[in-house]
C-alpha cells in the first residue's frame, strides 16, 4: 500500500525512531516499518479483535439496530389483528343475546392501514436508520479502539522490556563495585565509608529494577486481557514508523467513528422530535373488519370497511412535553458533537507537539548517553588506578549514564506512542500500519 500525501518529515535518528524523509517520500510502508514488526502487530491486533467482548457487544448492538429499522418499517404495512371471544354465560338485565354459551365462540379480524400520519412513520424510520448508523460507527470505533489499545500496550511492553535490560546492567555494575569494595575494605578498613555508599546505590538500583519489573508485569497482564493469551516480544522490536502529518489528521478528524456516531445520534433525535410532533396530530386510517359474533337475530356480523380518524385531542400536555424533550435531546447531541470535535482538534495539536518534542529529546539523550558512557569509564579508571576521583564521582557518573539510557528509551517510545495516538485520532490504524483486520 502506498501513501504519497505525507508532508511532515521528522529527522531520522541513528536508532531508527522515525523514518527518514527519503523513506517517507517513497510512500511505501515496507521502507518505513519492518515487515516482521508489521506481521507481529497484525497478529496481535487480529487476536485482540477476535477475543474482545467489547467487539462482540458492539456487533450485537449493530445487528439489533438493523432489526429496529425493520420493526419501525413494519408500521407502513396493513396491521392485521385477529381475535377470539369464548362466552361462558350472560346475566343481568338487557336485551337477549345469543352469545352466552361456549359454543357461541366468535372470531374477529381487523385490518388497519395508515393513510396519512403527517410523516410520523417516515420520521420514525429516519430515527431508527440513524440509530443503526450510530451503532455501525460505534462498532468501527470499538475496532479502532481495541487496535489502538493493543498497539499502545505493545509499545509500553517494549519500553519496559528495554528499560528492564538497562536496569539489570546497572544493578550488575553496582554489584560489581560493591564486591570490589568489599575485597578492598578487607585490607583497607578506612575505605569502609565508600562501601556504604556503593551499597546504598545498589539498593536504589535494585528498587528501580523491581519497579520496572512490576510495570512490565502489569503491561503483560493488560495485553493478556486484550488478546486472551500471554504475549512475548522480541528482545528489541523495531518500531520504525512513518510519522503522520498534522494536516492529514485534521482532515480526517470529522470522519472519526465517535464523531460520526454523535452526528448520527443528533440526526436521529431530530427525526424523533418530528415524529413526536406528528403523533399529536389527527391520523387517518383505512379500516377493514369482520366479526363472527351473532346479533340478537342470530346472524353473524358483516364485513366493514371505511375511514377512521384518530386524534389524541387532549393528553394533559404529555405529547407537548415529549416533543420539547426530544428537541432538547437533539440540541444536546449537536452540542456534544461540537464539543467532541473541538477536543479532538486540541488533542491533535497537543500530540503533535509532544511527539516532536520527544523526537528532539531522543536525539539529545542519545548524544548525552554516549558522553556519560565515556565519562563513567574515565571516572572509574581515575578512581581505581590514579586516585584522582572519589567513589562518589564514579557512582554519580554511573547513575547519570543509567538515567540517560532510560530517558533515551522513554523518549523513543514516547514518539511511537504519540504517533500511534495521532493515527488513531485520524481513524487510520488499519490502513496506516497495513494491518488488514480479519474481522
């Protein structure tokens, strides 16, 4: 699949955080996302879609909404009512009747066809149709949301997995220093204070590792909740992806399923308001009826056909109140649509700013990580062999190196996360990552 409409190109980093401008201009997904990564993402997303109870609920609601249309459309056809009466006895004063025994049971048929109802049926059908559209948009929104949640959790798992590896190396380094100082203090007791400092840093490193281990476990649990199975990732997943432009996202905001749903619900409320107003006016029906009940002469009733006018002339103001309530709901739906669109446009600008800032921070942290790596090596040599540095200098340099490495990973994954959020805001998850959902 090819994309040629991208105008925003972030600078490429040495770790492949963002695709290069040339890769973006080429317009091919193969050049901006590793094929193995995309295959893994498609597998995870499709598994989540198949497993998700939210998708099943939305699908059932969508099916039910389609049947609601058929239910409302049925009112346009002649309504046939069949009845039966089985008399047991007659008593009290009045004229003699022949319908007083079980054998005098009678049957009746009544056919009512609406001739004119001021558009009530039409508006009811329009309301049900828009509700069906809203249910369809909700179904698409749930699919996009499940895909987004899955991708976001995969990014978080990748983040914690890399941070875990870095922290394990940091803990190992601190443990080496503690062991080394333990041996030194056996022959030089005056350096015991340095051992205490090293132990404190080791405990701090182990605490950080426990925290990251917990974060990774939580992410794994969330992914298992989404997909139904335990998820494992390669040691370092290549998240290189094409950055989506702000202009493209803004052009697609109005097509987001949540906005389309709000719009459909607003139109449904308008149709319902019109139907409520129409129901307060006289309705003209064509009636055909027949009853086998016998009259006083023992003769069955004849067929009857004619026009019937029904009008709720006075309802205590309930119909007027119902029309006003429907109008208020329609107005509320319109306001909800406008508010949702405004919030999404704000979110687009905020996410773009965050993504661009994270990209700049990633480049700076990469440079800083290289420098602090050299500093930690130099300080260690100067402390161990030359005595020009204190152990506190060495520990500080090791801590700075560790913090910069973690910050680099976090900044990189912030880019991935914000870009995925932007793609989701444009409701392009499946197209952008070429995931081809099976459901």
